[in-house]
């Protein structure tokens, strides 16, 4: 049951990230089409900073998509234990990582 809910969470996050990407892309294209500029002395085209925003959402959507695909393939192959390790940190691992970072050690 937990693995199915994990997959549902991955798929939902992927859907949300794709929605954000598409919405940001539409906004950037509309700003470009209208020639929208910032409300400042420079009057910089709004499409320029929005392009960086779109690029970030693209990377986020791509990462989510690949993780969802990988998780689904592992589940389909019957490798549930390996699928469980995707995107999951145990409390012990987080504490060990924080201690190592505080002491300046590399893992």
C-alpha cells in the first residue's frame, strides 16, 4: 500500500511540476508577444527573467518525470525495496549527514 501511495505522490508531483512549467511558459510567451516591460526606469523586457523561471520549472518537471518513471519501472520489475530508497532519507542518515557536515567531514 505504501509503495502505491509513494508512486501516487511521485505522479502527483510530476503533474504539478508540469502544470507549473506550462503555466510559466505561457506567461513568458504572452509577455514576449505583448512586449511587456518592467515598471522601472530600465523598462527591461519581462520575458528575460521569466525565461529563467521557465528554465527552472523545466528542470524541476524533468527531474520529477524521471524519478516517477524510475520508481514505476522498479515497481513493475518487482524491485520494491530498491524503489523504496528513491527520494527517501531515514532520520539516522539525516543526522549522520548533519554531524559530518558540522565536523567538516566528507561522506
